[in-house]
C-alpha cells in the first residue's frame, strides 16, 4: 500500500523565518515519484516539484529547497526567508509508475506567514 | 497555452438536484483525473481516464456519481441526485505522459448542496 503522511497540520511563522514542511511516504516499489503542490487561498493546485526515486540529490529553487532521503522515506520541503505570499496549503504526493496511475496525496500542511 | 478548464467555478444547488461539472483537459494530454477535496478527507481520487476510457472508478462514492469522457477534449462528472455531503471542491486534472506523473489541475468547481 502507498501512503503519504504530512504530520504537521498547521504551521505559523513570522515573515523571514525559515520553515520546513515534513513529508513521509510508504511504498513497496523501487520506482516511484514524489511531488509537492501548493494550494494558495485562491484554491488552485500549483505544481512545485517532482523527484524520482533514483535521484536523491537535493534541489534548490530560489527560496525553496527539497531534501529527499530514501533511508528515512522522507521528502521534506524548506522555505527560506518566508514571505506572506508563501501562505498556502502544501501537499506532498506519491506516484508509482508501475502499480499506480494517479497521485496519492497527503492531507496537506497549512502554512501561515504573518508580517 | 490554456490549462485545464473547469466549469462552473461555483455551484449552489438544493438537495436532490442534478449537478454536472465539466472539464476540458490540456490539449494533447491523454489522461484525465477527477479528484474531490474536503476538509475531512483531503484530496481523493474519484475516477481516472486514459485515452478517454475509464480505467478505475473505485473512488466514485456511490451510484449517484457518474463520469464520462466522450472525446479527448471533454469530460463530465455528474451527481444525481445531489446530497449535502457531496459539498466539496471538485478538481479535474490531466497528464500528458504515462510515466511522468505530473498532473496539471484546473481551478476546481466548488459545489454547495443545501
């Protein structure tokens, strides 16, 4: 069975603080993909990143960075120097190309960045 | 390029009424997904189409729900009769390649059943 756990339901930080959103996944497959999506207050789901299970290299994109660790089955997301516009719900998701066909989403972490 | 287009964006209806949600996937995408989002259950997959064929509808809550994809550029999700517990945001998403996994979502249809 595949499962994505985002243990943090809500996080509140003050602008300019760094914040890490945790994601832990379960899968028996060796080939899989992990994703992060952002859902701002306007409601749409915005794709942020995709990683495959064979690439554990961390990735940085501006203030965003992702730490993928297969040893702990985690794919954590860090926002550096958070801004008010980062306030959103962030979803981690798992896709498996062999036994899955859709994204299996975690319950999401609601991030509130206050001025 | 146009993204996934959903209509209506908002729908308020009374219990027992029929509701039809519409989706136009990204041109050239061969997979289409309907998800439902609620506070309690998060994002749930309802049904998945590949090349216009329903592959798995095990996520469809019950017989009141039905989905069709008559062609590659259009899909509908119908609820008949609607119930208050169907109130949710319904998302349509499409994907271009089977091995990529990345889904592109529409803006969602917010349904309120009174």
